[in-house]
């Protein structure tokens, strides 16, 4: 009889804890199931959107020139000096990143730097540069280039 009393009398706290734990396990399961489903649908949508050709922009095809014939700002008040030659990579003893090879040998080279123009796309071409001359320690002529134009492709 005592066994029957034990089985008939239960603590309410233990039943509530069991149901609460069971409910938490179910809610975690649903949460992660929905999270996994959302991630899967996001990936699937992204994949499908990459397969659809979008036609945005002008209907005419325009050719994009890889290189411009000129770049920078031609301001004669700031960039008073100009020089012509074939643009080559390399400065002299840390002065300039590029140089212009001109007739007369290495003593006639103009060493160049520029904070506004990417000179690397003009390497190997005969160019005219406009800039401002600075005093160099090793370079005979050191110029900060503000404007460059291509004279001929080599």
C-alpha cells in the first residue's frame, strides 16, 4: 500500500521541471530547423539569381578603352614644367618611382613621382608629362607629375 501511495503522490515541482525541459528541447529543435531551412533557401535563391541574365544599363554596347591617352589635371599655374620621353620603371636611389628616358643618355633622365596618376599604365610609351620640379639629392631632375599624355605607343 505504501508503494501505491508513493506512485499516487508526486511532487509537482519535478513534473513542472520535466515538462519545462521537454519544452525547451522542442523549441531548440524548431529554432535550429528553421535556421537551417532559412540558410538553405538563402543559398538556393542566391544560386538561382546568378543564373538569371539581368539586362541593366544602356542597350548600346560601348567599347571601353583600356588606357586613356591622357590623365590628370592640366593646370599650368601649378604644373609649370614639362618633359617628353619614353616612360620607364625605376627611380634613382629612392627618388622617383619612374623615369623618362630622353636623348642624351642617363644624365638627361627625368625622375618622376605622382600621387594623383597611376603612371604604371603608361610604361613603355612615349609621353609628355606636366608637373612641378623638386630638388633631388641624387636625381638631376625630379618631378611630381600632375598630367600625362601619350604621344605615341611603342
